[in-house]
């Protein structure tokens, strides 16, 4: 049996494998369960990966005033806490080889020492950096970020962090603290010999960039396909392997094809020219900052943002693009357009990544998986696998499309929030249809915009229906009466460039389009829609809830009697069925109109924005003005021969007249509005009803801003019915409460939330449950609704089977499923 006390030379000081064996503090175990790569070598692996990742972003290093060698050295210290009895005892073979079995048992290392090495790292790194002369505040902040490398902050920065090493460290013959300090010294001597002071505060954007980089580097450095569990690499090979791995998994800086014109970028016919709004946006967006593009629906805001992004990429002012949309359905559609764009501007980068909770269902092969690790006991290895094998890994890719929720998880106190900040740093982040969020999500968006500014991002906000107040919250324009005439115009591009004064410019509007607005009872609207569809017209019927859409669909399908196609589209379909329906109806109602024919599509809000549908007639339930305007963007969207008359939107009449809504009480108003009062603010609904009842047509784009401002302008007491004022007070109270909830959810130092898309980033008072829909199941087979059969093997992950299961998941309201109502 080996005597540990006689080993004076620490393992990390022995770089020559021919010298006598010293204490081997393991970091990863081999497949046989024996001690594998040492803590010191694993830290070097991760440090070199971190250094190489940092070198791909020289503009961020300059911005944060930090060197790539410093980044590598600090990231390497993340596992310093593994040199502790609480961690080392997790490998029985290590205890046996070092004669520590009895000491472990007699001194109760299982309960008397700290098992969480991240906590030990936090304390040890802070002491070490302070001893090296780093200011105490900086040492505390850096220690906190390194201690959080498994996703959770151990404790807020404190000048005297609580001890985490536990008792009995001095009864093994090993001076654990001395071993950690010597390992840290050795790391600095290799990675940053002239280690100067690094300064960071708890509000410094660089802090979370470095935290995210450290975690990602740890995942890469733990992948046994690139860094074997047995260890044994010399430093030259280690550096080469780090560079090769980063390039292999697509985290390097993409090469951008220079000199592409507008038509080439988007595959338009030769000679196609951008409109004035797109030109002005490109001229205004010249570097990092926050910009807002306001333009009518269908005017090409997406192309305007991507054209500006391309210029920033070619100029080296951005290192990628993330396109964030309100829903998974809209991100799926934009993903197809983004792929074409990426293939033109950076063919070597491959397709853009689709990033949302269900995008992994579209993968063909598994993604990078991390190595086996003892951390699997508390779920850390599983979480690493989740990031690399699921949609989350795509957020790290140079080009991505997904929901805004994936970005918002970077500002709420969710596990690994800082990985998202690292992933978005220095990119062009496009936020589409920013108007469509409640105040809870809207507050988080404001915080996201602020965080992205600190990370050197170019934030481009797109909207067709933004209020002046909301724009002012995003881009704080200077108060100037001379700008008032410009503000009233649309299209409008405004911006707050980094290091410069705010800027604003209007652009030439598109040709005016007059839309007729008619209020009709459901029966009358149904007759109009069926007549048009029967004569070859395309009708889009939009409802506010899934239940309402299902009810209207059944009514229309019964009356249609197979004379024309009737479809239903909403978010509650199983994934595979929704995917089929989306493809079918996008082809029928899309720009090309490949299968266009007389039809009625009944849908929910999932088609009201960022979806290129083109209808001859729009029928819609009452909704807030901005949502109605978005829905109107699907009406006569493209030039088509043979259309007669003018575009028209039919708004379904309420059970009460506007005058009756002015007379009845608050509760009666809610009851009269029905289920839509649970989706939208009742106050905003009656204000919208009032505005739309006042005119029988709308001229786009000239009257868009007037219609929005008339809906949301503040009123003084006595200017509207008392019941409306009570609804306003109720809405204001909810707004304040939701804002406070958002601020609490984003308290990253004290709150620990789960990393769940849509759960931490949206408010939903009605709980949902997910159910797998299948015809039958036995111990080895599953028969799904579409009739297909899949075989599974116990305890063996099979990507196709996992995808098939999740594609057959239905997510519904808990009360609906319990009651057995039709879904």
C-alpha cells in the first residue's frame, strides 16, 4: 500500500512522465472506472480550449480589456476544487490506490467533506487570486463565475466566502490547500506566465461572457473523442487539438463572401433593387448599438436587417447572427429563408441552426456529446449533453434562428444563463415583431437589449405596429421638436449607436393600400367566406383561442360540404401533424401559391406575424389594434392577377354593441368578451373596438400609427366610462405586478430557476400537461397515431425514436385533458 504522506512533490509539478509518480488527483475516470486524466491536465485542456475560443473574438477581448492568455488561465482554474477529499473520494479505485479507504471511512469523508467541487473552487480561487494581488472585488467576482461553471452560482461575490472544504482535510497526510495553490501556480506558469491583474465588477458584461466561455470550454475539454480520459497529451498537441476541435464543431469565425449585392444576397432576379426603407436602414446601422426598423407589413424588414447584418459581418463588426422570433412556427419559416441567406454569404458555415425547444426534432444525426463524468451523480453531465445534443448547442453556432425565449433565458436567473450571453456576444441579434409581448416578457426584453449592448451586439428590432412610447423605451431619442414630423412618419428607422448620439430617418412609404373594414355577425361572415371560397377565393379566418378555432372550423367544414378545401391550424397539434399542415398551407397561401385554390384556413394567432401568407379575404375575431393590423398584413400581400375590388377585413361582431359596452360593468364586459378576455386585456379590447368602429376603412401605411396611438393613448379621469376606468386600473395593477415578477426572475445572484423555454420567459396562469399520443405500447414497441411502429432498447438512447415520441406529444390545458373535452 502506498504511503501518501511521503509524497512531497505535487502531481502537477511532474511534467516528465519518466519521473517518479506523485499524487494523482483525478478529474475524469476511465471507462473501467479507474482514475483517468488528472485535475491539472484537464485544467490545461480546458484552458487551451478557452484560449482558442477567445482568439476567435479579438474584438471582444479588446472590448473587455482582457488577453486570450488571461482567459485561458482563469478558465482553467474552474476545476481547482476537484483537489479536495469530497471529490476525490468519489472514485473507489483512487482511495484504494492511495491507501485512503480507512481514512475515508473513519473520518466520514462521505458526510464531513464538501462533495460539490464547484463550491470548493469558488473559495479556493478567491483566496488564490487575492493572494496574487488581485483586488478583492475582482477576485470575488471571478471566483463566483468559476464556481458557477456547472450552471448554478454557488454564492454572490463576497469578500469572505463561506468555507466549503469541510472537516478532515488534515487527517489524510495531504495538504489539500497547498496542493490547490501549487496547481493554480503551475497553471499560470504555463498559460499566463506574466499574469497581470484582471479587473471585473459584478455588473461587468465581461464577467458573464467569461463565465459562459468557461463552461463551454469545459464541455469541449471533457469530450473524450478529442481529449482522452486517460490523458497523456503534451502541450503542443493539446493546443493543436483545441484549435481543431473548435473548427470541427463550427465555433470558429465564419468566412464571409465579400462584395455581394442586394439581389445576390436574397436570390432575387438580376437588377432587383432595394426599396428606400432598406437603403436607409443599411445606411443607419453601421456598428454595435440598438436600432428599430418600423415599416408596414410585407415591406421587407427582414431583408433590411439581414442586408445591414451582412455589411457588419464583412466589416468585422459582428461575428454572427441570431434571428429571434415570437413563436416556434414563425422561427421555423424564417429558418428556411435564413438558410438560403447563409449559404450565399458563408457557404463554409453550413446551414443556420434552428433554435427552440422543438428544433432538435429536425436533426438527422446526434450532435456532439460530452464525455462520461462523475458529475452524472448530480446531473451536470446530463446537462452538458443536453446543451451539445439539443437545440441549445445551436445558440453557440455563428448563425441561428429561433424563439426570443432562447435569448431571454440569458437574462432570467436560469441555469446556464451566462452560456447564452457568451453565445450572443458580438453578434447581430434581430428581434422580430417586438410589440407582441406582455409586460412581463417586455420587461425581460428591455433587460436583454441592455445586456446585449454591453456584450458588443448590434440589436435590430423589427416592428410594423410599435407605439411611440415603446420605441422610446428601446431607443432613448433626444427630445427635439424638429424630430416630431419625422417620428409621425412610417417607415421609420431610429437608432442608438454605441458611442454616438441617437439617429433617426424616415423613408419613402410603399404605395398606399386602402382596406375596407366591416363588422359582421358570425353567420353573415360565414356566408361571405363560403361564397368567396366556392368561387375560387382564399379566405384566412383567425381566432384568438384554440377552442374558438376548432369550433369555427367544424361549422365551416359542415357547411362547405367538400366544395372547397377547409383547413385548421393551431399550436396544439402534435408536432408531426402541425408540420404537415404548415407545409401544406404555406404552399397553398404562400407567395408562390403553388397549390392556390378556393379555400378557407381557420387558424389562431400563429399566422398573424412573420409568416408570408396571402389571403383574398380576412375574417378575424376582435383583438388589440396592433394584432389586428398584423393580421391585415396577410391580406392582399402580393400582386396577383384577377383580383377584383379592394381588400377587406371582416371583424366578427361581439354579443354586445359598443354602446352596451359603455353601459355595463367590468365583470359583465369580461363575460361578454368571452375567452378572448383571458388572452388579451379587456380594457385594450374595448378601446380597440371603439377605434375600429369609428371608421369603415384604413389606409396603409398612412393611418397605421394614428390607429395605434388612438388605441393606447392615455386618458384622464372622466374621459371614458367608469367601468372602463376600473378595467384600466386592473390592467395597470397587473402591469406593475408583472414587471416586478420579471425583475425578480432576473435577479441572477439570488434566484435559481430551471432552464425551460417559455416557462421562465412567459406568464401563463393556466397549467399545461404533455401527453404522448399513441395507439399502443408494449415493452419493446410503440405504435403511433400515424400507424408507424418503432422498436426501442432498454437504456439505449435512439435519436429517431426520441424524435418520433416527441413529435407525437400533445400539450394541452390541464383542465381540458382531465375533463376529456375535444382537443
